[in-house]
C-alpha cells in the first residue's frame, strides 16, 4: 500500500496496482516513501509481480511528471524491459496490464520513440477492452482516462481527426459527462469545425455540473468570434442565471457591448464580496431573477 495525493489534495490509499490511478497519472505526486525507495522496489524482482508492477508505475509517473526521467531513462527502460520479459506474464488481471502499458508508454514518449509509445498504448487499449468482460466497474474506471490518453497521444502524432474519434468512442458509455463534451468541442475548434464545436458545447452545457458552465463559456466565446452577438449574449445571460458570480460571463458581455448590464451586475457582486454575503443567500436568488436582456 502507498499514499497518493489526488486532484483535490486529498490523501488516498489504494492496493497495488492502483499506483497509476487517474490522479497519479494527472499529478505524479507521491506522499510517504521517497522516490529512491520506489526505485529500489521497481528493481526488486523478489517482490510479488503486482507489487513490482505498481512500483514501476509509481516511479515512472513520478519521474516523468517531475521532469527527471531523462536523467535515468536508460536504466528505467532496462527495468521495464526486464519486467515485461520475465514477470508480466505472472500478472493475471487485464486491468493491471492496461494500466501498466498506459503508464510505461511515457518512457518512449520521453525518448521521442513514438512507434513504441503507440505500441504500448495499443496494448493498454487492448487489455482495457478485455476488462469489460472481467469487471464492469473497473472497465469504466479505466476506459475513460485511457481513451483521454489515447486522444492526447493522437495529438502528439499530429492526427487531430484520430484524437476526436478516440474521444467519441466514450460517448455511448458516458454521454452525460460534461468534461467529455468540453474536450470534444476543444478538439473541433482546433480542427476549425465550428458547427461541431457548437454542438458539443451545447450538449455539455446541459450536462450536470461542474463542466456545464465552462461549456457555456466556450460556446459564448465561439459565438462572439463568429460575430453572432445576440447568441453570445443570450448564452452569457443564461450563465449568469445559473451562476450570478461568473465574472467571465460578465467580461464577455462587456466585450459584446452590453456594458450597462455587465457593470450593474459587477457592482452587485462587489457589494456582496465587500459585505461578506454568502453565495446561497436571498440576494443571489434575486440576482438570478433580475438577469434579463
């Protein structure tokens, strides 16, 4: 067992091999034993295969995220290659193998060996799909971050169409995930597919919080860029109805020429902040009802 710090700064404990859980991949933060201890565990073939696998993932994520991987990249490659040759076959779980290949794909990425990186990610996806037959809960826990990583991999390979397709694979499994629609819209924008971006962000704006507001803000910015002032203003006003404290929506309204509405609303926000008014007080409800074109 070991401890990691997740995206919210909370300490969490997970049994091996969850050393490469989603927040570990995102942050690469360790709490507890020093990196030197995890390095020694990664080399220690007397440990159980699952424990050694976890240690390899932990030190790999830490080194890459901290920018120190290049210093020991050849030694790290040797450890990984030896484990794959002699011990990986002893790991029974497809879930663990999927996380393993997704994690170690960062090593050839650092070396700019994109072919090997892609091969590892292909294996991560192959094992990830097998998980569906083993455990539905683990499948969903693994598949979303896996395909997000595959989408980023496609961007690294300068294939934005493939990046989009890999995110779209997730839609049947998680259509109410606002983050997914947010990222799809961002991808479409990179590809200058404005109608598709609009559709993605409109869908995301109707999803449960917390990503609905950001989808709406992106949508308003898109409409502003395209010169659709009325649509952009309408989106901003809807944002303020849902979140009267959204300064970004006020800034966009101001840029759209709706200066009076933006400045009046901003004065009320400043008054609330100055007087320590809580966000859930009657004034907020009043603001929601007062936002009008």
